[in-house]
C-alpha cells in the first residue's frame, strides 16, 4: 500500500529545512504509539547523515490479527540516510518478526511553494504479504504512522514558524 504524508510549513526554506533535518529534536517518547526508541548508529559527513534506530511500539492490536501478532512483535530497526545537498532522505524499516513478508520504505523531500511556505513530503510504501490479513495490517500501521507524523508536525510547525517565519 502506498502512502503520502504532506505537511505545509511557514518559514524561510533554507533555514527551516536545515532546522528540521539537522537540529530538530522531537522526543520519540512523545509519539502516541511509541514505547521506546534507542539510537544505534549515527554517522555524519559533509554530504550525508545516516542513523539507525531501534523502535518498539505499543498500542491496541486489532482483534482480527491478535492470533498473528503479539505485543513483543511490534519492534523494528529504522535506517535513514539524509542527503544534505539534495535535501532528501530515504528510510527503510526492518522488523524483528515477519521479515520475509514485510517491506517498508519511505522517501522524504521538501518542496518550496513560495518565499514563505514549503512542503515536507513523505512518499512511502508498506507491503505485508500475508494472505487476507496483509492489507488490513497495512491500514492499521499507516494509521499509526500518520498519527505519529501529525504529532511531530504540530511541534515542529510551531518552532519553524516562530524562528523562521517570514512576514
């Protein structure tokens, strides 16, 4: 299942994107569906930033798939590489369970709308190859993903507008 998440920001493009990709620290524990996150690797060069994080989620597992998914299975590794020149990032998610039937990747980028507004876009794909239940699980995961992005967006929007907003 493909998904697209867009957020409009008000602020100077260069300064705001730099903040969002280089300085912004939104505590993952404030995300509504996250139980824990643990940074594993961070590598920074002049051209890119790479980080690898271990995540675990909590949340209500829908009754329809409780026989397939247990709470301990809601854990994964996220690997993200941010290209500093192109201002794009690529994220790959690898779960600890169901690796052979799970594929999730995301491409993020920024689009300048005008001198005072820009979009942050996340284009992704989530594919769970489990007969009958796969599409249902995809919908639930993407719903939680959207909730987490919205939560981070509200926090980031306010800071970007206050610091980098243009009259």
